[in-house]
């Protein structure tokens, strides 16, 4: 089998609540920038990265996929996934440009598409190709009702609705101008949901260390399951100090772009829940390396859903420690086999591939020239 051409794309899909915000950004659409890898067979691979639907930077990722990586991929055997990842990552001109950001997100999209081909060629869903278990239960926690721009009343309503729908966890965004407001919102939601429902909070890198220590110590009053990205994303020492100062576990990883970056946080004891994002870390290939690192420290993987769950559900069923995946439904309408939650848990994907095959009519509806 040979790769014959790349078909890069940009999709902008509206979010479910018209406009959502966290402490770092506000959006009305979610971006999926990626490629279809065509082969000399009927098999095509689909891969993409997740963005804030900013057209100028989305076009940069698309150009990186089509122009920088395209000439290195045409004519290659797509089943040699790891070898191709090394070829793309270590291409001198590309490596000179960067090992994170645009380049790594573009590589993520390509690597996902290659694994999609590999699983389709084997006639298996990706989780099975990777040796996963069909008896495993992957529970879902809902983030799509906990946005920072929601009123306290709306937060409570969304949390109650999620619990009624069977979700076993709720995540709230924090990082208000006055952190006391965050505590009020956390208190209101905790009082509104059953005591065994997981309650996570996510600051999206907003706080400094003193603020995180002061308010993080209050989280034990509300049985907060984890505090996510409390500090600046690259601050290893700060996260390590915070982990020693508060009882609530630290979760992070969506803003890290390599296994090396994860290794620094793990070595420092700065993280408890490890959250690699397949659309940022460079694809499935390095995601598996991060999972192995986490396992070496006896820590669980709980992926960040920049892919809106499609690939991560497969990786979760394949991973030995992952039992929980974030639920954000914005891209579900795009796929042949959308990630689906029933009775609080993800259904086991059945179709061959990585779950990334996009319906042609959705490419037309949401596609950006």
C-alpha cells in the first residue's frame, strides 16, 4: 500500500451553547484541521487536530500538513506508522521550525490518519489493534455545562441535567477575576449533585502559585476530584510546590507537546492525573509513549478531549489505567461513528479505524476554504 496524495481540510463546527468561555479564551466554534490520506487502495485515513477555530492559524496548520509533510509522505507505505512519525518529526527543516505548536499539531493530524489507515487495513477498530479490552468500562465526565461565562444558576441546572443523563462526573471552569466567586460556584454545584459524583475544576493556567495554594486548600471542603491546569502550563516547579501544599490532586497535560515535557512534570511529582491530548502531543504514536511514562510512575491517564473524544475513546479502551474520558459533544455530528455515552459510560467503538472518518456532507457544511 502506498500514499498517493494528501487532502488537507479545515472544519469550523458551532459549539452547543452558542458561545462558551474559560479563563483563557472565548469561542463560538471548534476547529478541526487535518487531512485525508489517500492510498492506492480504497482505504483512506482521516486525522485532525483541535483548534479554537481561528482561521489565520488554522491555515498555517493546514499548510504545514499539505506542503511541509505532504512531500515527505507521498509514495510511502502508510502502515509503517512509527517509521513515518520519525521521518516527519526529524526532518531537518521542520524540526528547525519547531517541536511544538503548529508543527506538532500538524504532525498529530497526520499520525492519527496513519493509525486510522493501519486499523482499517487490519479490519479492526483502533482499540482492538492496540490490544484493548472489550469488557472495560470507560466512564464519562461532562465539561460542556461548566463554562466560566455561565451564571451560577445555569451551572447548577447543567450539572443536574448531566447527572440525570447518567454522567458520573462534572467539570467546572474557574479563574474568575475574584476567586471567591469560583468558590461560590463550586459550592452551589456540589450541593446540587449527589455526593459520589466527581467534581473537577479547571483554571486553564490562570492562577499564580499563592492564589492556587490559598484557594486550592479550600477544595477539600467540596471533595474536588482534581484541580486542572492551575498555573502557567510550563511551570514545573510551581506545580510541584502546589502538589505538596494542597490535598486536591493536580491534573494537567493538554498544553504539553512531547513525552519529554511530561517526563519533567512526572519527575518533579507535579502531576497526579496525566492528560495527554492526541491532537497536540504529536498523535497516537507519542501518546502511547506518554501513557507508558505515566504507568512507570503508577499514575492514571485521563486524556484531554481536543479531538472531541473520537480517538481518545479508542486509546482509553486500549490503555491499562484509563477509566475516565472527558465528554464534549461539539464534533459528534461530523463522524460516521460518533463517540456515544450510555448510562454514564462510552460505548465500545465497532467500526474499523480510529473513529475519525468524517461524513462527506459534514465536510461540505463545515468546511472552510
